[in-house]
C-alpha cells in the first residue's frame, strides 16, 4: 500500500523510514522532539483539564515562547491536542490532549520508563568512551 508521499519508484511506501517522504518518518520526526514529549507529558498530567499557554510554558523549563507555539501548532494540526480560545483581552488560550494525544502519551511513557531503567548503563557506556578518548 502506498501513501501520499509515494513515488513511482516505490520509495515513500509506508514504513520506509529511510525515505524522507515516508509519512511514518515525517510523523516520527514531529513527535520525536524533546519539546513535543514534554508538552504531551505536561498536558497528560493535567488531563482531563485544560492548561493555559503561559502555564504550559512555566511547567516546561527552557522552552521559548516561539518553540512552544510551534510545538503546540504541530500537535494541534496532527489532532493530538485541542486548542480553545476564550475571547477576552488579551485572549486566553487553553490546550488539552485529545484521545489520540493520550494514546501518544502512553507510548512516550514507555520510552521514558526504558530511559529510566537503562540510564545508568548508558552513562557507564558514555564514561567508558570518554575515558578511551581522553586516554588515547
């Protein structure tokens, strides 16, 4: 089965992660960023409640206003986050995860668990390589 990004030569077929036009790869590129992971986690922690933009930014140390805006726009476009604007001056903007976004949080939680379980091993591997580089 081919998808929107498919080419006549067969590249772009769903699941071809080596092809930049692969829809699966493009989605993984979008959801695989640290800011996406943090935004989804923050919104999941608040679910089912909504979170205002300013509060999201406070809960995500290091994220710029622009990066958070770009991240939320992408998540909203993909149907992972819903956005509600309250018509006030200034407008109040609220975000919450959709059902699809909650399902992504479950997958990201598994990845976080894996990282926590293996962080010490990863750190040891990093230290070993650093020692080789410093010693050699």
